[in-house]
C-alpha cells in the first residue's frame, strides 16, 4: 500500500469545457501517439483504458453544443463505397459482410473514436519478465453458440474461428482449479460486518461449515438454510402458473425475497447483486421472473411451468436465461478480442501476421498498416465522428461524414454509411433523422461496467487459501477471480501458482433504489468522475485485505493494472418492471430498437443496441441486416 502511485492517468472524467476537446485530442497512452508510429500498440497500455481519456471529450462537446461547427472541416477528397461509424464487432462485421456482397474491390472506411479497434472487445496485454499474458478488457464470451444465428456462425467460420478445436484443446486445462481443490468464497468486510473475514463456499447453497464460519446472525443463517431447502411454500396459492409469472414479472427480486419470502436483510446481502453481470443493475431492478428463470433460489414451492427451451435467452432482448444443459460458453484468453483480431486479419491481412486462430493470440498487430490508401478496407482510429448527412440527389447522392482527428475536423464521402455506434449518439450525429426515430434511438441507456485486469507475480496466495474466486459484495469491485485456465497457441495460461497471472476484477456501478435507467445514468457519472489514482488505491486495499491471509502483499506482488471503464457498456435490454410485456417476450415492431434501426436514405444502423441485446451474435446479426439494407439501394 505504500508503493508510489504513478501519475499516468490522473485526469478525471469530468466533462471538458467547450472547446476543451480540441485542446485534448489524446490525453493518455496510445491516443497521444500517431498510429503510424512503430511503437504504437494500444493493447499494452495500462492505467485507465476502455473509454480512455482522449476518446470521449469531442463527443461530450458535440452533445453539449447540440452540434458541431462544420465550416472549418477540411475535405480529404476521399470517396468510399461504404463508410462505417464504429470499429467494434458490429462495425468490423459490417465491413466483412459488405465486401462479401459488393466484391473485394469495394472501398470501405471504418472510423472509430478509440485508440484501438474492437469496441468493447479489446484486450489488455501484460509483459512480465519476457512473458506475454493477455486478458479481456471488455466483451468476454461466445455464449451458447448452439443458439447463434446463421450469419454469426458463418462469420466466425469465415474468419477462422474453430470453437470445437479450441474446446478440445482446452478441455483438461479448464478443470485445473477444480483439480487443485480451489473453489469460490465470500469476503465479509469490516465496514459491513465489523471485521474482515474470508470464508470458503462449497457447492450449491451455503453449507453448515460456511454458515458457522460466517458472521451472520442466527436468523439470517436459518433463512439461508430455508431458502435452499427446496421445501418452500407456494407464495401465490390459487393462481395459475401463468398468473404467477405475470405477478413475478412486476416485482423485483429484492421485493420478492424480503417481502414475499421474508428473508432477513443480512441474508439479502448474498443476493443484492443478482443480475448485475447480465443487466448491470442488481436485484432491486431485476424482475423476480428473470431471477427464477436464471436459477436463483426462492421459487421451489411455486410450481411454475418450465419455460420453452431457451425461451428467455432467445428473445430479441436476450440474456435473461441461464445456459441449458449441454450448452457451452467459449472464453478465449483475451475474450472476444480474438474475434476482432481475426476480423481485422480478414479485412487487412498484412496488419495481423499469421494464418490461424491459434497464432493470432500472440500476433503483434501493425497499426501503421490499418489506414493505407492501397487497400480495400481502411480503419482510422482516434477519429470521432461528429456529423453525418446526405449530399446531392438522384444517382449522385452520397453521404458526407465529418469527424475530428488530432483536433481538426475532416470530411469524407461514401455511397452509403452504416452507423455501427451507440444508438444514443446517433440522433446527435444524424440530425436530419425523423423525430420519432430519434426518440426511439434515445430510448435506451447503456449500462456502465468496469473490468479491471491486475497482473500479479504469482498466485500462491490463492493456493494457500484454497480458492480461485472471491465475491466481495460490499467492496469497490464486487468480485475477484483467477481467469479461466485456457491457452491459445503460444499464449499460455499459468499452470503453477509460482507463475505470474492476471486477475480479473469487475464492478457494476449502480445506485440501488432508483429506477433502472436512473441507476445506469448515476453509474456512468461515477465512472467518468473517478480517477485512476482512486482505482489503484482501492484495488491495492481490496486485494491486500482479501488475499492477505494467504500471504499476498499488494506492494510487492502487483506489477501492472489496467482499469477498463465502459461508461457506455452493455446494450440496454427491456425488462418487465419498466417496459410492456410484449417488448420483452415478443419481436414486437413497436420496440424502440426496431423503430430506431430503420434505414434512412443511404444511412443504415447496426450495433447490438439495434437488437436491445448485449450479445456478440446480436451485434453481428445487426451488421448483417444493415449491410443487406445497403445492398438494396447501392
């Protein structure tokens, strides 16, 4: 804790004053360099990442000014068949689908405001004593590929993803922690419970050993026993299964546990974060129906009819259900950054050396080759789009796209444009859209999230404590874990506790007690106003206290920290507490995501927001739809 804190990222996320964005084209890391520089390599940047300083200031200035002064925009003279706004999975997929349809000679420009491609699917690379390690800085899994839509499965195949081979190669390593006898645990912090205490948890529910070791009151212990006894009463007698589901859809899981089941508030501590990894809000904003579908306790006596197989997870809003028996979830070492790197290799082969899924893991992307005039696809980073509009009429009609790069405004033209960016910014970027469509695009509020990667010199403390996962509901990061033990090519996971490893920490900043959207807005405000200095000190404090009993010393054992803050993280999903039943359980055309994603002239709309789903396959499917619309008029 006495280690000096670096000064690398102390500029807070406070909104810049008008004009400030032009004075701060890049505040930290790679964004302050030219992508043509040989040492430009964003994945290795530590400190404050994700929506890093330098990526958001121009956008906030445009928002505050309700527009952008285009009078000084310089015309690059560039003309493309397609301009794509946003270089995340959806934007990169749109480029792939377009070239497949229009031919490899078609010209595509991708513009992105970050210093790296991939959107939320980025990676953090660490180098310790010459050993490369990587962890996801955002998008984590390919969940339930058995349910993936046809365009998504085809795209994965086209770019060289072989899920069966990866799962076969990692079958043994994925069980490493279990074979070592490591398990999950809870950390009872002194601020909440009076003293710090780590208690290991065994299996489903809470064992007698766990309860006896915990600082819970006798009443709370008995409530946990009762909750997992599977002998609970029917809390809604006399109602049919459908009637019960309707009622459960309109009360929160917190309300259900506290007021219907009647558990003690101490016992509620274990469930208050239920749903946060899917919806970025906790149990107070999670419909009890969703909690039941996800396998949470409390419903064993309700005699609810099983939902159709995959029902909630397959809906347009998705991500309301748990994996079905036999389904898989594929986690590459760097999450879905493997997918985006393979996509870029497919689009610009020279920029990403190698030829296989395995060798992309350690490939060093040559960022200087992303934006060359002699290639069909160009990716232009550190370029914030500020205005998109149609120009001309008839056969000569085009789309003019204005963007800011290095403090200067430029414009390019395309025969068409795919807006593969957040729905909420599109009304600002395309002011000529109809009012109803703008309103629909602005409906959702993206969920803020923090994924933090911490490099440590060894993980002997975890072995000594017999754990690989720690839940810390009352601390700044709500969980700490050893990442899944998988390797890809020459990117090898640590096999011994004596080897260095990257810890994965997560935070879902919400404001319990407020409606869901207000919670998300408050969480975003928190992220943009929290300095890296605060993160680093809280991380050192948390890891020192949680792992100290195993011999961990934060001053000695931490060698690097990357805090991936995503103020605009998960796509907004509909839920029955706030939206009509039809929006959640049907493909109703009245859903804002459907109204908002309609093509407008030669401008189409992609990204996961257009499906109201945070899933990777949703982002790919919407890219496919947007390109199909482009091909209908280009």
